[in-house]
């Protein structure tokens, strides 16, 4: 359905999912969502922008009922090819066409990891947030991992390279063409405050946490920064520097909204 991400699908796991940086950032995400997904109660989970299915498979292994979607048929093919429990269903789905009736059910938990929602414009994201409340059960939670505008690593790295345009590329309300495994993808960046302002009034703000404040962005995977002992130091710092005020300076941030 989406040729850009179809092209990226073949290398996505090796470049991000199973990379040192990818695993380190994913571990942080699960640290914050574990209180939701590791409860004994069986939950209905909708994952959006599931990529090659790593998160969805983990949810299913915990005995939750999971529907995992992505706009890319290539990503979904990779996900389906992996060994996975029967209680996860992978589906090609454009997030912009989702309605409250698309799945003929409601969910306890909606999840989107690692910047998938950054492919939406402000208008599209507003529409999605409004739609998401109709997909959730009362007290259901929406957790999103989003790329903010002021990533410190990105500013430092590109300034050191003498590229001031890239150093400040996130800090705009306009779209930016971001490199996803060699493919240019139209991308928008949002800080936590903007997400809260866009969210419908029947959402209550929950956790806001930095993901990758000191752990570097994935494009530095082949540098010495992604190797031991440096990455171990960064992981230790990220486990300490968790205040919500730091979220807008990380590579990604986690934001949790709960439906009334």
C-alpha cells in the first residue's frame, strides 16, 4: 500500500529492530508500558504502525488479543513471516482511513511505537486522536512514541558536522523529508505540549517520558557511540534522566493518554 515503507521493510529489522540502539530504546519503552501489559487481565490491544511486528508479538506472548496494523504491505508480510502466537492478527491498514467501526470492537490499549505517528500532519494527527477515543473502552489507554522537535543528539551531531540545516530540521511546523533506510518520507515533529493541546477533552494526560535522551538516534548505529562501553553509559543515564520536562529533547518521547 505504501511503497516507501515497502522498500524499507527488507532491512528494517537489521537496521533498527535488532540493532544495539533499537533494542536499547525499545527496552525503555517496555519499562514504561509493562505496568499495563504485564497485568494478569487479558487485554484487547490495537497496535498502529506495527512495522515488522516485534512489539505485537511480545504483547501476544503475554496472552493479550492483538490486532497489529501498518500501511505497508511489505512490513506486514515480514511480520506475518515471523513465528507468532495465534492471538495476534496482522493487517494492512491506512491510519487515515480508520473509523470507530473499522475493527468492529473496542480496545483496552492502543499503541504506536517509534515515530509512526510522525508521518501524520497536524490535521491528520488531530483526526486520529479524535477517532481513537471511539476505539477505546472506558478507562482505555493510548500510548504513543513520537519524535519531538528539539532532539539534543541531532543538534549536536549535525552541528559538529557543520550542517546547521539538518541540526535544526526538526524545529518546524512544516513537513521534513526524513531518511528511513534510504527512502525519503514526509515527516512532522511534535512536542508533548502540542499532543496534549490536540487531544480531545475526554483524554487525561498520563506518563510523559523521554526515550533516547542520551541513547543516540538509530543513524549512529555504526559509530563507536553504539558500542560498549559507551552505549552502556547512555542506557544508565536514560534510566535516571526520566523527568517529563526532558521529553522534548530526546530522540523520541512516550506520552500516555487515558480515556475518561
